C-alpha cells in the first residue's frame, strides 16, 4: 500500500518509459494501417479490381478508422478499459492475417474493416495514456505519442515495397509480427494504466486542470474552430506527402530517387516539428503555437510553387517544421476545453485527421488530373491562411487545483 501512496505523489512527474512505449505502439499501429493503400497495386492486379472497388476498400477502412473513433472515445470516457488497447491491436492483427489469406473481394473488405476498428479503439485510449503519463507536460507527451504514428505511416509503405510487392500478397502476414509485439507492449501499458486509474480514483492528488468558465456554446464553437484548423493543416499535408514528389519531377525534371529523398527530408522535418510544437506549447501557451504553426507557415507555402529547386527544398523543410507543431497543441487545447471528455476529443480529432487526409488526397488527385500538379500546389498554398481564425479561440490557462 505504501508503494501506491508513493506513486500517488509522483503523478505530477512525466513518465518517459510509458510515453516511449505508447509512442512505439503508435508507430506499430500506424505502420500496420499504412500498409492498406500501399497494397492497392497488388490487390488491383491480383483480383482484377476496378478503381471503384479500390475506392470501396478505402471507404470501408476510412469509415471504421475515422468515423468510429469518436464513438469509441465517448464509451471509454464513461468506462475506461486498460485492456482495450491490446484488444484493438488484436483486431488489427486479425485483419492483417485475413488480408494475407484473402481470395475474395468481400474478405478484403472484412480485413480492412478489422484493421480500421483496431485503429479506432487504439487512438482514443492511447491518447488518454499519454496524458496520464504527461505529468502536466501534456503538449510534450502528445508530441512524443504523435511522432511515433508519423514515423509508422512513413515507414509502412517502404516495408510493403521491399517485402510484399516483390514477394506477393501472402507476405502481408509478416506485418502481424509487428501487431503481436504491439499486443505485448499494450498489455504491459494496460497494467500501468489500470494501476494509475485506481490511484486517481482512490487518492487525493493535484491535477493540472483548466480554470475556464465558458458556455457550452462557446466550447463547441471553439472545437469547430480547431477542426477547421486541422482541415487546413491536413489537406496541405496531403498535398505534400502524396504529390510533392510528382511536383518536383514535373517542375524540375529530377529523378524519382531524388524526389523521394527530398520527400524524406520534408517528413523528417515534420517529425522534428511535432516534438518541438508540444514542448513549446507547454512553455509558451498552446494558442500562440497554433497561431505560429498554421498562419506562420503561410508565407512559405505561398512562395514554394515559384522557387528554384534548392529554395523549394529549403522552404519545404521549413514548412514541415512549422506546420507539424500544430496538431499536438490543437489536441491538448481541445482536451483543456473538455477535460472530462479526453476519449471523445482524441477520437474526434484523430478521426477527422484521418478522414481529411484521405478525402484531401482523393480530391487533390482529381484536381491534378483536370489541371496540373503545379496548379494544385498553388491552390493549396492558401490553406494556412485559414489560421487567421485562431483569433476567435478563447485564452485559457492551466492551473493546479486539488
């Protein structure tokens, strides 16, 4: 019992081992889900699918991976379940194994639905764990958690290209190893999570809470503003992650290899910016970081389509550093607005992020077909100007309260 009391006192101290474990679990989760679009060339050829059928696969995955998340968050806010993390990863593993063995189209749909459901269960509860382990440094904790997912999304397609594309669909099953590792990690995290929940319930301790007096209408209005900012950020990021290589090849006639290198530089800048944004948000205030991250990227995005190759790469790196710092600040700001709805907020924003990324990619691709890839980048350059609406967000401060 004395050990529990000691841990009660330490709840204001950041728990790095748990944060790194949940971040690595996020890496594994997003690596797994990033395999789905990477497999489209194989699935299309193997099953003679139409583009409409490919689109249906995307729709099923997006529905289960994004729209389901807020509902999972609502449920876990009322009934947090430390074992749900491992359950979610188990569903993803089952989806991978089913996808590897699929010989019919409807089985593929079932497989991606399972992976999507696993992701939906993972994100809301994993975000709650990150906050529990933050020791009050919620921005830094969210950034550490988020950068794991960013890394997994970047590496997943590379592993598919190296393993599955040359060897065949059946080798998708190898990714189940990653899911199994994730289950073990998440079970251990679940033990810590359960213990921390019992401590918070049984002991009186000081939490970092937000001292605000806002009407329900004002809170909902602020959440809408934040979602609009996520929209601008992730539509722009969709243009970069999906079409930056095509833009460079089309405009500067560089090789595919060089374009991939420059894309990697941008993605590395995004990872660094994610970490910096959380730490700076804790220190200087989340609203300031949101201002700088979204609106501050606008001068660089507006110039990027008109620069030489060298300056295009430099500006792309700067854009990655600046704009990536927003999501952690936005998510933590939203949980400050609704501190008793962490699961709902995390599910809503992660789901919206995934949805906007998928929809944005499809819309921008169609626009590029009808016009040109350079035109797409000129239009997307204006998206960060939406950051001006940050002015409508209330100023909130975190305070310690018994």
